[in-house]
């Protein structure tokens, strides 16, 4: 059981954490024909936009309610109204999703109330879906914002089977299932999940679906909204699914919301990286579908087993330092521990029920300065691109994972789920260890001066 | 306090835009009212950070929730020849409790931690929206911390919600004027000492032009703020002349250096061959006027002659390949005219340029350069830009990173000319580099394949 420690420093140095509102924004970017907006001052939007542009290397639709000091004090009703109308006329989205920021939360804007008033005032907006989620910057972290956004989407948009527009009785053999995807999954991961689910004859609706919007496809036309992602119609239809499969512990609240609203049975898979974890995923799909496991996945499973056999030599006893949000830390930390590594330093951004179960002595909710201190004697550093400076100082191999990844290509297509994703990840990390192996030299077995001193002092005791 | 500073900045007499305004108009300031749902661009805090973060040995501490620093740190391309402290992200990362009870105590402790652990020559403390709204008095905290720790701790009071990046640049300048400039003395001075203001050493561009000044024996006493050390900024009042690089960004520093210390300035650019030469010429002229030996002028002309000849020789092979190529140039304001002239030097045709952030003066210059029928686009929608490229009415787009996909998704070449770019384009070498990059972008063999439809689609 890991001890959970929260940093007591007054000054965060080299942040690992990013803020809630942009976590919510990323979830909204996984919806089709959507325009996300931050209710706050323009700079928050600009920073979020640049961050995602650099990570995905894609156009990022994101707007702002453009609050200033005066409007903040007076309340943001007018700005929200104007923003909605402007977005509606200029970008013609099907859905506008607004996340609050620290500024407007400090003032305490009642945005849900504003939206009701705006709806009354503007009946022409009847077909436009408007979602609001509260995500103050000064609380929690990126993955919490994502989780809240998805929960809100479920609560507001999904139509229960027995309500107007619902499907009524859901037949037992229905193939439609919901996948609620966590923020630690890349567009590549989501694509892999979809293909796997479909291979069992199941028909998934994935929310949010970044593989539709931020996978780097070339659209025919240029649109100011998202192009691809979960459609509004599909979100509404989720109430008619036979099952909800959540991937990532932070998707639990959204899953429960779905259950509460529609009675949908569910399972939360804490991760699908690693052999056993992937087995659970595949076995569950077999059970849900009643179909045998396709040959393709039997073959992939044995490839993964082989990769573990070939690779474990290089992993055993290696010391790892990881800085990541809880669900990513959980997935990667467990995989590495299963391969024989020792998680020497684990730093994360926010609370999660997973933290105490992480196979390490201590999990610190802190920053990259903390991680750097704890990572001194490690063999591998894993964190997002902001680890580049410390990796250089520590002079140890550095695997970039998480978000942002701004100094490498292909962030969207990094794969770490399922048999195939785990296999490739083992190869990638194993190769880093191999490349860094120390060649033996004549002095390798001569004890260093320090060790000699330590020996003599030990005998003196 | 902050309000009067903002008014002061809006009153900037040396600003071309202001000269044509009535008293009342001027008070309203130059920050256009932003349109909710149709706005883009960074906040004043962002602008202040852009302007000051290049000071390399200072600890830049952001007082606010994680959003302001956590989402944006270490994302700018200013380079350093010395300390790397400026690339360390410091923030108070305030919590809900701080919002309720005030964040001043945390800020004070944070300053102490930074000084104890990193011992910088100075700490810059940046105000942000939430902490401004709850009334945290960063000025008072900084003052107390300065006294207690015996080190300059300087408040940068430019919370995001007071305006755009440009205003933030200026407020940053005000902070330097109030707290930094004039507080230290250089070891020695020479008649050849200059300031360069508004140059951030992005991708190392300052180092691209420094050798030119070196060759003339001109010493860059202080650069504000590219590759600067704190002390260099502190003694910038001892320079003999100032070159102001980006006209609107820090005009207030430049003008007040003249007002307070009698340092004359000119406005110049390092982009393009003729602009570079002009800048060298004007620098030397001002120095000579201030007492440097007149032979400097001759040496300057000789250097210009050599460098220009060398540059043209290097550009020669590209001229035929680039002549008549149609460029869509989307940049923030001032940079437009200097890049326009640079591209025209190799015979490219500018089919449109954005003037959204340009002053009347900027626009006049563009008109001069591009002729009366210059396509100045005040506010071109991304969709229109996309069409223009898709229809090949423009053959390459030069812009900042966030709009690159407009060109790339139209399968048209694009080149980054903003902050995050990876290449340095200043001076004679920089111009050659820019042209080389444009040529590479236009003539990549990849275009032919990516533009061809899949075999089953034609
Ligand atoms: S607008 Fe305000 S809260 Fe947002 S990034 Fe700028 S300073 Fe921070």
C-alpha cells in the first residue's frame, strides 16, 4: 500500500499539473460539430489552445467569453449570451460546451441559471445543445475536469429508454454498448479499443471520441468547429445501450450517472494496459457479446506473452520515476511493476482511489521539482514533455507520456492499450534500457572510494 | 494604482496610433473591446511574461491558480547563453482556501522558498486574474519580501483580464522602469554602448545580429530582454543610443529612457536585408551624434556593403525559384511590414497580409511597400484563408503556429514566423535562412504525392 503525501511547498516548481477547465475542453473536443468555450478571460483560452495545438498538431476550435475585470464583477450573463450567439451564427455548431475558470468561479457566476434565461430569451436556439460544467482552476486537475465534463454530458444529453425519444424496452441481446473513455487515452488508443470491440460483433458508442476529431485526418472542407467525434445523436442514443464499459477509474462518476439515469449495467476497467488487464478486457467483451475471442486477439495475446518473455531480462530491478495523472500513472506503473521494475518515484496531480494501490512506497501529489529530487538514481524517467529539462540534468533515459507532448511527432497515435499496445510499449521501453546498458570495463568490479568508506564504517560499528 | 498605470500607457505620446486621437478616445485605450465568442489572443499576463521571461537569471514567479503557469510554462523560444533559471516554472498554484482567505501569505512563503533554493539576483512576481480579483496586494508583499530577503522582488502587475498581450508588454515595461532600470551601474561604459529593446532572442536571433555589431565595435550594453541578465537591464540607462525593435511592444521604455536619461532612439528591424542595413546605419548615426568618432559611419557603410553583397550572392540561386510566388502573410501587426519588404527583396508577391494589430503607420508602410492595391486583411476568417490557399490564389502561408493547419490541411506550404519557430531569421544570415526555408517548403517533393487523390478516388 502506497502512502499518499501532498506536497507542502508554497511554491510549485515546474508544474506537472494542468488545470481542470482545459481537461474539460479536451473532453469536449471529442464531440462532433462542437465548439468548446471557456467562461473566463481570453488568456486562459489562448493558453489552452496553444497547448493542444502543440500536442496534437491540429487545428483546435476553442472560444472564450472574453471576461474583463468589470464584467467579472457585474457577472457574466451578457458575455455568455453574446458568446453563444456569436458562436452560433459564425461557427454553426450543433453543441456549445462551456467550462468555467478560476476567475468566474471566484465571482460565483450561476451559469446554469444564465443558460436557462438565455434559452427563454432566444427560442431560435432550440436545436442547439448547450452544456456547462463547473471547473475552477484552483481545485483539482486536468483529469478531474475531463471527468466532470463527461459526467455532465451524460447527465444532460443521454435520453433514458422510457423518456420521450427513448427506445423503451432494451432487448437482452442488443449489441450497442457505451464506452466511456478516460483522458489518458490517445486517439490511437481509442481507435484500438473501437476495433477490438467491433471485432466481437459489438457496436460501440465512444464518449468522448478523440479518434474522430483529433486523429489528424484531412477534412474535405475547413470548419470552425470540431470535425469528427461523438455525434450529438449518438450521445442521446447511449441510453439505449445494453452495457457501459468505462476505461479509467476517473470515468466511474460518469458511468454511475449513466446507470442512475438509464439503469445501464456497467463495468469500470481501471486499465487495459498489461497482459492481465487486457485479458480482463477481452474476456469481458467475449462475455458481453457471447462470441468467441477472434483469432486475431489470440495471436496478439501470444505475441505479448512472447514480448514479456523476451523483454523481462531488461526490466528486472530497474528503478523508474513516473510523473503522471493518476490513471496514467496507474496503467504504466502497474505494467512496469509486473515486468519486474521498481517504481522508485511516483508523482501525480490529484487525488484518486487508485493512488494507495499503486505498487510503490509513496505517491506524492506534487510537481516536477519533487520528481527530479526523487529520481536521482533512477534508470528511466516517464512524464510529459516538460520533463525534458530534468531528463537532461539527470542524464537518464526519458520516455515521454501523457499530455503535453510538444517536442515529438505523433502524440495522437501513441498506443499503449490492449495486447498490441502493451507489446509495443514493452519493446519501446526495453529498447531504451538496452540502449543504456553499461558495458563492462576493467574497473567495473573495483569498488569505488565511496563504497570502500561505507564498508569500513560498517565494520567499525 | 494599476488603473492609473494603464491610463498612462494608453496615453503613450510616441505611439503613432495615439497621435490621431482625441483626449477622450485616448482614455478608452487601444485595447479593442473583445467580442465574446469571437476573440483570440493572449492576455496581459501572457504579454508581460513574453516581454520579461527572456531575462535569464531571474526567477519568474506566477501568483495565481495552476492555469496561468501550469498550462503554458516553458513554451517559448527565447534562448539563453547563461542561466537557465528563466525556463523553470514557478507558481503559487493557489487553492480554494487561498481564494477564500487571500493568497498573500502563500505568495510570501513562495518567494522565500524560491530565494532559499535558487538564489536568483531578483524575483519577478506576476499578478493574475483570480489573485487580483480577491485583492491580493502583490506590491506590498514584494516590498516586504525585498526588505526581508535583501533582494529585488518586483511586482509585475498585469493580470490577464485588464487587456491583451500588447498591454501586458507595456505594463511589463512600466515595471522595469519603476523597479529595475537605473538601479545598477555597468563596470565601464564606452561611446559605443547601445540598448536593443523589444528583441527576445527567439531561436537565438540576437546572436544572429550580435556579430555584426561586434564587428563595428558596438557593444550591446543591454538587450531588453533577449538573453539578458538582470544586472544588464538594471544598467540600461547608461547606453548611448537605443534601437527599438518591435514598435509597439515596449515603446514606453524606449521613450522614457530618452526622457529620463537623454538616450535617443530609433525604430528598426532585423528582418530583411535593407532593414538590417538601415538599422546598422541608424545605430551608428545616433552613436556618432552622441560623440562616438565619425569614422564609425564609414566602417558601417563598408560592413553593410560587404554583408549585403555576401547575402545577395547567397540569395541569387533562389531568386528564379521564388520570383512571383504568391505569399499569404498572417502575422501580428508590426512584423508585417518588415517581413513584407524582406520577401519582396527576393521577388515574391504578397497577395495578402493581416493588419489586424497594425497601427495606422504600419498600414501606411505596407501600402508604400505593396502599392495602393495592397490586400490588407483586417479580419480574414480561417475559412477564407483556407479557400484562398486551396484555390492556389496563395501558394504559401507564413503565420504563427496556431493557424498553420489552415494551410497544411489545404495541402499547401506553411512556414512558422512566430514565437515558437525553430529557425532564426534575423540579419543577413537570417534572411538567407528564411528564403532557404521558404524554398524548402515550396519545393518539397512531398507535395506532389500528398496532393494526388487516392487511386480509387479519381
Ligand atoms: S486570463 Fe487571467 S486567469 Fe487566464 S491565463 Fe491570463 S492571467 Fe491567468
